[in-house]
C-alpha cells in the first residue's frame, strides 16, 4: 500500500521507499516471506491508446525493494488504467506457485499462466542461487534481441509495413526451425514472437535470427515486440517497432550487394556484366508496398495466384529521381503469387533513360520513397 509492504497480519515489513514503479499495478501476490510479485501494465494516455510496451510480471525483494527478475506477458490485465485515473481492482487476480515457478493471472481473455524464470530464494537470493525456489535458471538462457535488431528482410533497415517479412537478430532466440507447410506456424523452434501482444507467423528460426511476417491487417502504429522461448520458459525484453502503411524497399542480397532486379526474358539477375537495356522488360522484387486490392491476402499464407493482389500506383526511378530520364515505365505492381510478403513490379526501360554501372534505384508509393542511403542500398546497371 503506497509503497509499504504489509504481511498477512497487516504489519509493515518494509518502508514506503520499497518497489516504487511508475507503471499502473494491476495485481500483487506474495511469493514467500521475503519477496512478492506484481503485475504491471504499460502507461496509456487514454483507454483507447495503443500500448507501446508489453505488460510484465515483476519479482521484487520485499526488504530492499530491488527487482529480482521479470517476465513479459502476452495479455494485459482485466482493468485498463489511463493516465492517473483511479481504477478499482480485485485483490484476488494473481497467485504464484513457488514450487512450479508459475504465476497465474486473470487477464483479458480469462486465466493466463506466466512461467516465472527467476523467483527469489528465501533470504533474498536471486538468479544464480540454488536450483528450485531461487531460480537455477541462468540469465544466459534468456532470449535477447540486439539493439536495433529488428529489421526488414529486404534491406536490413528498420522500416516495416503490414504483410512484409522482417528479421530479428539476437542470441538464444530459438532452436533451428523452418516451416514445412502453410499457413506459417506461430510457434517454431520452441519459440513464438508477439507483436502488439499477438503471435505472428514465423518463417524460420535459429539461435541468432528469426524471420516473421507482420500481419497484413495490422494498422500503422508503434507496437511492442517480444520473443518468447517456450522451451526455456523465458521471454526477451520488449522492443518497440514502428509499422507504417507504406515502407517501400527493393530487396537486396546482403552477401552480393545485388538488387533483386531480373531480366524478364531469361530470368537472370541484372549485373554490370549483364546490364539492362532500352525497351527491355524487367522484374523488380520489393517489400512494403502497402495495401492491395483484388485477391484476398491472409497472414501466413502465400499470396493468391488466381485473383492477383494489386497495389496502388507505384513509380520506379533508375538514377537521380529529379531528372526527367529517371522514371521507368511501370506495367504492373502487386504481390508475387505463391510468395509470402514479396511484391513484384514489372517495368519497361524507356528509350530516354540514364546510363551507368551503378544507378540508385528508388520506389515511390503513397508519397513514400524507398531509402537510397544506409545499408544495402539498391543499384542497377543500365546500358
């Protein structure tokens, strides 16, 4: 109560400076005589505002007030507090099984179970203490996302749009796994990934990398992303990513530096030794071109091939886009049939065009241009 910890007889056992938090507390439960758990939710400006981080269960040393560990939750509590408004909550919304290392909570969908990775031991021991109560769980087993480790698979830059595929780089993320069929699984390699507290389709997993699809129907906004290791009963810290309606990017092979631009006749990639020519038809593979019309797009499923999913107006430029010779002739743009999150642009090189071995490539859609600076910038050779 107001930072003071009371025992079962309502006698204070720790002063008012213990365990201060700026996040709304939705539930508190004792772990033992020296520690307690609390269920806290993100701060929101209004009841309808999107959460920018995941709710968490924290383990607190009752004597010192020091945090002993935390685990991210998939769902939020029954109550939602906005700003500094007052919310009345039931005191019986969380219980901790210290023997099993599990917290049970009443959340938005009912009963949720949170595997607690690092319960404090009697006497205040934390991670690294004796096995059992005291959590012999090693911090080295926790999934960890690298700083700025969530990027677009197209160009390894932090730019995302609904329906596109992204990569997570880190350590202890998952076991090796690849999807064997569609729809893509939400659990692969012993792990799942949640975005905005919802599990997303997984393409492949490994200890250092996870590829996943951003749901096609996700609205633009900032969302918390968490990697959850089911095998290790642990979760990474939350990392917020910004999803935009449009995030155009030409796919670039990071090993060769070649942009995914192909001769339509023969299917060979465009290179300096085999450049594109006037009046030639080319195919560009890209990501993040935004919403489509026509064929229905379903998360985790290949793009439709019977009724094609077509984008809005797309412009392509080879070279300085401010120059009159830079625009290409766009014949069609949409999701590549049979692929997941991959867009295809069919173009023709006009007679009046710029020439060079390394012309920057720009895609423009919805008033947003693909990047021409940073890592994996796309270039094309045009004769």
